C-alpha cells in the first residue's frame, strides 16, 4: 500500500492512498471461495460450483463488499503508518476503482493540533476572600420573608416592588405574535421578570388603567422573530397590590426546616449554607480566571469538526432546557460557535496538561466526590449503590474529579493573590 500526505490549510490533511490490485483480487477470490462452499445453485452440488459461475453470480456483490472493507482497513492502516491523529471521520474522494487496477482514493481529515500549555507563570488569579457578615444573614432572612410574603390590594399608583395584575396584547406591524398576549398576568415591578421597557410602562398605573405603548425588543432577544423589532402593547390593569412580609417568629423559622423554631438556629443554618455557596463560587471563579488566562496565553488552530460537534451538543442541550422538540425551532448553530470553540480549546489544553504532567485519576478523590454527591439524599447508601451500578454515572464523576485535579495542578503553577470582597459582590460575579 502506498500513502502520501498533503498538508492543506490549517489542520486539514489529504491522504492519497493506493492499494495494489493483487490484494483486492486475492480477497475477492477468498471471499468467493467461502461463498462457494455454501452456495446453492441449481445444477451444482454445494461446494462444487465452478469459480467462473460463482464470479458471474456473486462477483459484483462480493467486489463491492471487499472494496468497502479494504477502503476502511487501508485508511486505518494509513493513519497509523503516517502517525496521524484524526479529529473526526474522513471525507472520501473516490479515485480509481476499475477491476484489475490499483484502488486509489483520497481521505480528507482534520488532525488534532500539537498542544503545549504555555504561559502559566504569567497568569494572575485574584482569589476572592469573603467574610460573611451579620448583615449578609439579615439580607438572606429578608429574602426568605419575601418567599413567604402575601399581597395586599392597594388603591394607589403602582411603585417599584408592587405586584401588578393585567391583561396585555402585543402586536408586531399590526399583527399579534406568539407569546405576546396574556390575561390575569402578574408582574412584580423591579424583579426583572419582564423586559425593562415593559416594566417601566407599568410604574404609576392604577387598577382600571388602560393604555398602549410602544417598545423595542433587544437585538439579542431569544426569539429571533422579535429580536430588534418595534412592537406595540395594549394593557388593562385589574389590580395593584403591595407586599406584606411575615413576622420573623417561630412559625416562620420552622417553615424553613428549623424544628426548634429558634432564630439563632436559623441564622446558623443560613451561615452554613452561605459558607458552602462561597466555597463553590470561589472555586468557580478561580477556575474561570485560570481558563481565561490559559486561552489568552495559548493561541492555536482547533479542528473545525470538533467545534461543529460541540455546537450541536450545545444546541441540543439548549433545546432540552427550553423544551423545544421541533428542529425548525432550534437556535441557530452559529450562535454557539464562539463558546463551542472555547470549549474545544479548553478541552485540548486540559488534555495536554494531563498528558504532559502525568496527572492520574485519584480513586480516593472519586470516593470522596461520590460521598459528597450522595450525602444530601434521605438514603445516601441507596443513591451510592445506584451510582456504583451505573458505569455512565461513575464515568461522569471520574471526569469531574480528574478535571478538578488538573485545575488544582494548573492553579499551583500560576500567580494567586487574595482579593477581599463582600458576599453579595462575590455572588454577583458573572459566571
């Protein structure tokens, strides 16, 4: 077999492969002989069918099967021979397939890039340093009160924090649009559940108000048919209500799972939860700063086939989260391309760090992670058993742990300094 490799643009390679006719004809003859031992052809006993008859009857079919198999096997051999690492399946350009002549074809592939993690010593990470204050716990208790709040109807103009109940109908170029109408819809002014331009037209309304207003959807709005479009809404307000918070008493404390009913115990529980949130957010923030620094310090071409696969995976995940089942309603693949390329680049950098620094999966950490994931459940041992009996679930945990290991190693190689900030400031950092 003869192989020549032609480097095209970027990571594309064209493998020109030539397989000797003798190899193909020998395989066809062997296959026909095997067929002849079982073939039932009128006028001949099994195993006694002449080779010429077998070739006439089965030759074309066997030849196609052999060509397909030889193409697959020769491609695999060529990749190994040339020490290439394909990033995906090849595109085949047929060449010569004439009987009695050498088989020729071209396999077009993208290869994995040679990646070496560089610039770690120049990466600077500001690790959040947070002390949870009593005022942070006070704020959290206020949020808990709001979760249990009642609404009291008022005869005044709606202000920020009030709940407005209304009917509305939106039109685009004079025509109603999907999702643009509702009856008895409740909006809490200032909570961000509606677009700011919609909410601002509700400030100052009273029960019985009827009005129309125009607004423009943001250019990056999720519904493509509305993104950047000017629409008109007609509304009718039926009720304005103000929030009434419950007293912080034993009843409220017990409502949040504190059986003693003691406020001190609720505060201790809140602090414990906030400390877990801080630990998780700090870990996430360190990781994000590390990855941003690595991406900035390491520029290299990535295989387009991997980016395409990641785009489709992200599109599928988004459709599942949004409950979209119709392909024509799927978000455009192009909207995921930038994020997909970053994910692929990060994955290649992580793999290189693992390989070059001989980082191996720590089974003790896998066990600890399993315990951590199962602990919140009522019967942790039962959940643990489910994980242990499901290889896919265990693989997810192993991948999670290995990523944490490599991130920890990488962070040990960069410059880390503490940055003091408040709890709310940390929570508001963009993921």
